[in-house]
C-alpha cells in the first residue's frame, strides 16, 4: 500500500494557461474523487469516478474543468484558461468502496497547490 | 442548508486534557456514514474514525471516540489525553447511501498547549 500519489505538489501558472494534475490512487481502489480546498475551508467536491466511469460532477464545476480516469487507474484533472479564482489545493482521494460503510473511508493524497498569477 | 456544520473555528486544549469538537449534520437519508479527518499543517487528510447511522454503539479508535446523538444529528469527536501532535485542522464529513460524494464541514483548528 503506497498511498495516494499526486503530482505535482505545487503549480504556479499565469492566468489563461492550461494546467493538468495527476493522481495515482491506491491500486485496488475502484473509487476516485477530486476535491478542491481553499484556505480556511473544508474540501469541496468536484467529481467522482467508479473505475473508469465518471459518475458524478459538481454542478458548480465550470466547463473549464475536465477529468479523466482511463482504464480505471490513474486520473488527471485539467483546468483550461485558468483564472485567479482557481487558486486552491486540489485533493485526490480513493476508496475501496466495496460496500457502504467503513470501507468507503477516503484515503487522500498530499494535494496539488495551484497558484494562478 | 449545510450538510455538515462545525461551529468551532478554533479550539485550545491543555496537553493531557480531553477536548470535544462539535459536528452537526443534516440529512433525510436514514442510511449514512459519518467520518472524522485530521489535516496537519503538511496538508494530507488522515482518517480518524467512522460512525454508521445504524451503529448502536459510539465508535472508538484509541484516544478518539465519537459522541453520536442520532436524534440531535450530532457526531462530536472526543480526543482524550491530548498530545502536542494533535494540533491540526479537524474535519467532519458525511456520505449518504443515496449519493456518491462526501460532504465536509469547514473544520476546527485545534491547538494543544504544553
């Protein structure tokens, strides 16, 4: 169990540029989540995958955000035409999800801190 | 309405004392799970304890216990014998059986004083 890995740890970009983040979940976990966290706030749901299928996406999520999980393994989150309001910590989490209950506890990565200048 | 409410932005506790962090939730789903996470300054969220809505007993995990009052829709985290390493942000979260996402509160910042 190597844990959830996220790359890069930090990303600084200029407004209008595109950025892509990667998440490698725990290998046997079939559920993968992306969350966004700003300073002083709790994580805010972005999107959810079960295996390779994206089953839920936040209604608050701009069309500039897209996520993929090819073959149900790693996932990428892309933000196009970044804005200063996109500056946040982007967290990836995975879970075993075999049955509703304790098995659903999320294992989080260390996050990617995005700063849009 | 907020799904998870944590009303204590910051808490202080003396080392070796116990502390209670409050969490109330809102759901109409009879089946749900409640989770507490710790987020140290390093940023990684660490799972602490879980309570299922149908669990008859309050959950315990080492120094962590959950004071689950279903009728009041509260799930307070109790940390006993506080240690300096307990200083961190603490988040309460809920997942309903009818949905996929986890709802998080705004967190409580705990500082343990030597």
